[in-house]
């Protein structure tokens, strides 16, 4: 395929999740405006942080005047999962230093979910998909800021919009039986966290889920054949 065709294929691959990212970006922009923060916070976070779940958490923490140390710890716990994405993300197809740096920066949940369910990635296709995702998110945030100036009141429940997208991505990732154990382990971890630490269920659930997934990987990976003596 030509470079132009690969770029077009990457943009097409972004449509499924992108159609969900844009309205969530709108909700993010509205949330920033309704939280009393400066409007420039929305595009600033989207261009520097570019992590939807973390950005939504940061808005509430910034509005509440949360200490910087607590924000840093939250960032580590929420975005620590991205380190595990690198194990199977097709970063090796990208050769240029600048392009690879951007791809690492733009390795969001949606990009990982799409690459995990499809094969045959090239550098133009992968980068086009990631750039498209950021355009959806930044554009949605700016649209949300614009919409906030036209609304007469406050809209409640905007924080749940990201959860709806994660549900969609999860269902897309478990279309086959191979992905079902990971879903069950995640559900088990969060259920235990709700009982053991209801006030910190998110953090405990994430930690437990990572531990269970690592244990599953160790127990199910094929053993290397021993060389003949």
C-alpha cells in the first residue's frame, strides 16, 4: 500500500473509538468550564497530559486545590498501566526518533485497544490513527468550552461519560474467549477492592488487577524447551 493509503487506513481505524472520544471530549470541556477553572486548562491538559481518565480526575483535584504530591501519586497510579501497554504495542514499526517519541506520548487506551485487536500495522498507519485520536479529543474539548458559553445552567454526571467509553472498549476487546479471562480477573479484583477498601476501590482494584494479570501471564506462558544434554 502507498503511504497515503496507509494514512487513510489509520484514520479509518480510529473511527470506532474516535466517535466515542469526541463527545467525551465535549464533556471534558464542559466539566472544565463548570468547575470554575480557566478555560485554557482544557486544551493545555489535552496537549500535555493527553490521558482522558486522568484529565477528568485532574479537573476535580485542581478545582478542589489538591496538593501537588497527591496529584502526582494519582497520576502514577492511574497512568501506570501504560507501561504494560508497551509490551505488545507495535512501536517497533516506527523508526524516526521524533515519530517514535510522539507515538509513546500518544499511547492511550483507545490506541492500544485498536492495535491489540488488529494486525498489520505500519508506521504511517499507526501514527495517523494516534494523531486522529488526539484531534478528536482536543477538538471535543474545545467544542465543550464553546457549548458551555451557550448553556443556561450546570449539567451533572459528566464524569460518567469516560466510563461509558471504557465499557465499549472492553466489550470490543473480549469478542473472543481469549480475552474473557482478563475481563473476569479485572472484575474479581474490583469486587474484592469494594469489600476490602471501599474508600480506595479504584486504586486497590487497579493494583490487584495488574497483579492477577501478571500472575496469569507467568502461569500460562509456554515454557522454553530444554536443550538436549
